[in-house]
């Protein structure tokens, strides 16, 4: 995460922020996964933690797919505006 925020390997600023956000969420999931080990005996806490992990992954999936579709739509509009799409 430090690498992404300092080096900024992607050309678009939005992409760098998205990758940093993804890394934060993965760090959060790794941290709360400790509850799923044998240290915690309460099954209800383990179940809530498991559901939380699924919700976080679903949220990440929706955010990443939305960003991808948005970028592709913008690229499509630029190509259409420049006339680089073949007309039928």
C-alpha cells in the first residue's frame, strides 16, 4: 500500500486510489480473519465475521466492476466522438 501511494504506478490518479482502497480492504479482511481461528470459541462471532468478509468482498467487487465499466464507457465515448469507430 505504501508503494502504491508513494510511487503511484498507474497513469490515472483514480486507479492509484482504487488500488490503495483495495489494499486497505484486504488488510481489514486479514485482520478480522483472526476471529475465525481457534482463539475465539464463540460460533456466533465467527459467523458474523464470515458474513462480514463476504460483504466486504462483495462491496470490493461492485466498486471495481463499476470503475471498470465507467472507464470503458468513457473510452467508448471518446472513440465515438473522435470518429474512430467504424460506421455501419
